[in-house]
């Protein structure tokens, strides 16, 4: 789905985060104009239409749609770098939209700093050192409110949190060794936001917050950079081993010896080199200029962190590492399915995570971009897929290590990645399966076929279901056989199924246990022990295991039924394809009375001879090679619109024209040398 060419910023942008309108499409800038491209969703696939030019703007940094103010109009905020303009867009179709500018703000926002209130026409603009809140109303327009944060640090990112009662704005402010999360609650026409009413939660961390996204009503997903400056300074700069600071014993100066002994005792901790040098010289120690203190350990990857936000607290729920990503400046979430996608403008990977039991992050899928493409924007619609705007740099300059400009020309297109259907298993079920897999007989034997075979077969079915596109007929045949066996077994009563399953699972273990202990007793003792194992000890301990096996069998049966339906659909499709090919190979031709004939007249320029032949058309088509053979020509020139044009055959060997029945055409050409 090609979009075209666009001059975009190299990093820190997400063109699809707030630029996608659910009804109108995606707004983006190509470096010359502000364009609107309609999007059409069909299941998990997204297609784009022809772009419509909204405005002539050369530098478009970021855009953001507001919520629907009414049925047929909404606001669009556009940042060109140093200015933010707000337009009132009216209309319901892309072809009849009108736009009027309603606000003009001289401010340089962050690349992802245009944040609209979830339900009201309130725009919050995040700059590096301030927050600007503008309330847009067609009837009463008020002055924007400016909140200066210059003395508190620099703003990293922000997001609106829906909240249980009222939405609140969460802003991350980075300090030297900590991050302040500021929560602004009051957002109405009567009360203006101010710093005194904000709730500030400080979190000690040296990393930088890169991007944030709302996940549900009270949860926020946040990404942090790979702390390169902290990792480069990890460890002590000086060697503080005990061998270096051995005490120097001197019988003449006892004080000097005692002082050195004290330094030797402190050699396991931070070492004050200035004090050590002064002690060696016998002079007073100056200020400790070379004291190297231990640094706190940090993670060696960028991270995705999940928080729960309320009116008074920001509590961490889960965090996972982001491999192969240094600056995760792309993040989006789907509230309904609980999926979160993270990426970077400088990386070729997108990583998808899910919320397990609404509190734990689990990695589901990793999407790798190809052909040098980089993601410039991502968003997740409701159909369980990830839509990404990817860009391929037009020119790659390898002369310098770092890029020489902040923007670059990209060849842009939209790509839709369907999420894999991964079966979710709760931690309780996993723990129960683990306990069942470790279940042992009273004699010490194990049940190797009770859960292992079922789990392997279950995993095989799941993998087969998730890779339906590459499935081959032998695999379908094997699964069908398994399905038939399962159906035959399911026709037995429940007790018979349990007994047959129990016998098949325990026969091997009982036989091994019998052979192991046969030399210790006679046949009567062996039979008695086997009876005890079967009737007394084994059945109670396998009660839960049998229920788990039946549950797995039910899931396996459902998967096999799905695969059987897919096989039937493939078989029906194959029959339709064969019938279609047969129809194409043997079409229904016209009768002799209704045959389509064209007359071709060949004019020989040398002898002024004119030869006319009648040719039978194949549904208006005629083979070029047949005409050459009939007239003995090496080339054919057809009289078309008063001129003779050279004719070449198409891929199928026909004239690239459709002739009318009964028509006459004139040709000429060069004769074969033979």
C-alpha cells in the first residue's frame, strides 16, 4: 500500500499515534502539503485510497486529531516546528471536507507533544520546558494557560489517562537522577490547570522516558531508553585490590604505620586517593577530589514498563526488556485485546506484548522489517493487527557516523501485520500441568505417556493451526487420521474412556515396575503389589491427572475439528480451481453459423500485390504468428489511424487488440528471406 514520498524526521516521531481518524483516514505530510489518505479495513487487512490535499504546508512535524465535537466536525492540530495551528475540519467524506483555522500558537512542541482531551476540545501542548493548555470553543475562545516547568527539569513525554471518573493528564519530567510524574486532574471551563493542584510522584531512576501510551482506564505503558551514558560509566575507575594497599611498616614513625593500616582496612570500600597521597607525603590531606563512589546497577536494555495510575499514586505493575532497541520512541496499545506494540524509528523490529491477567507483560511476537525499511508510525485497530507506516530512505549517506540532518526523504507505505493466534495459558494452569508432569507411582516409576504425549500432540495441533498458510496435504491427512481415532474413542462411555486411557498410560510403567521387583518376591507378592498400586494408591493420585487429560483432549478435539474444516475448504477450493482451469482450457465456442471472422488484406509494396485472407477469431483475439505464417512475413505492420504501426504479440502470442467480427484490416511487412 504505497503512500508516496515524504520528508520526515529521523527519530522521535509516531505519525500514526494521533494521526489516524477512524472514519476519514490518516493525515501525514510529504514535505510539500498536508495530505489525507482514506483507509479501508477488511477484517485484519487495511487498504488505502488516493490521497487528498488538505493544505499546502512544507514542514509538517506532527499532527493530532481531536475527538468528535459533533457528528460532522472535529479539530486537527498541526505542528510545523515552531508553530502549532489548529483547524476545524467539517464534513463526513474525504472529497467534501472543509477546514478553517481557529488557533495559532507560537510554541515548539515535542515530536509527540500534541495531546487532545479524550472527550473535550482541550489541547495540551508539551514543550521541553512548559505545558500549554488551550480550550477551543466556537462560541467563547479563552487564552491558553501556560505552565512553566523550567526549574523542575525537562519534559520527556505525556499521555491522557481515561481514569475511573475523570480523565487526567500524566506528564513525565526528567531530572538528573530521577523522574517526576505529574498528574493534572482538573480540566473544565471553570477551573484552569495550575502546578499547585498537580500531584507529583518522584521515582528514582537514571534512565530517560521516551514514550507513553494509555492502556485501559487506569494503566499506562511507558518505554525507557537504553542508558548508554550510565553503562559506559559502570564499574570503578581505579583498582582497589588489597595487594596495592599493603601497609608500610616503619619502626621510627608509629603514627604513619597506623594511618596506612587504617587505609589498608578500608581498601575493600571506596578509596580516597587524595588522602592516601597526603598520608604518604606526611602532609595534611586537601579536599577529596578523586573519590570514586560505586554506581548503582542498571538494566542493559531498553524497557517497557506498565503502571497503574490513580489520583495519588503511580504504581509499577510489570516491566520487560526490549532487545535490539535503543530508543523505543514508537508505542501503541489496543485497549480491547490488551496488546501493546513497541518499536523505534531507528530499528527494524516491532515487538508485540500482551497483558496477562491485566498485570503482567508477556512478549507475544516480534515483527522484523525488511529491505532497509524503518517504522515511522504504528497503531493497532480493533481487528487484532498492527498497522505501520514504514519508510525506506531514498539516500543512505555512509560518509559520517552520525546523520548530518534531522530530516530525511523516505519512500513511504502502509503495512499491515496480522498478529499470531497464540493460545493463552494462565499461571495456575501452567503450575498444575507442571505438577502433573512430575507425578510418580508409589514404587518410584513415572508416567511418561500420560501428559507428555498429550501435550506434544496438543502443541502440534496448535502449531498446525497457527501455520495454516504453509500447511501441506500430508499433515492434513495425519491430523484427519488422528481426528477419526479421537471420534471413535469419544463414542465410548466416559468410564470406558477413562479405563482405556488409564490402561494405556500405566501399562508401560507397571510392566517396568514389575520387572524391577520380580527378583525380590514370588508371583503372589507381585500380584498383590500390582493390585495395591492399581486399586489403592494409583487411582486417587491420578484423579486430577485424568481430568487434565480429558481437558486437553477436549481442546485437541476442537483444534482437529477446525483443521478438518480447513481441509474441506481447501479441497472445495481445489475442485473449483480445477473446474475453472478446465473451463478456461475448453471454453464454450460459438456455432459455425455465428462464427466470428475477420478479413486481413496484405499489400505488397514491391509488387503492388494485394492478398486477402479470412481468419477465425478466438473471442475477438487472433494469433500474430498465424498471420505471419499465412503471408510469409517476418514483421507485421498494421494500418491504424492512417499510419502503419509495427505489431508485437502479447505474452500469450495474440495481437494486442480485440477485433470486431466482420471487420477488415490492412497489413504490410517484410517477407521472409527464405
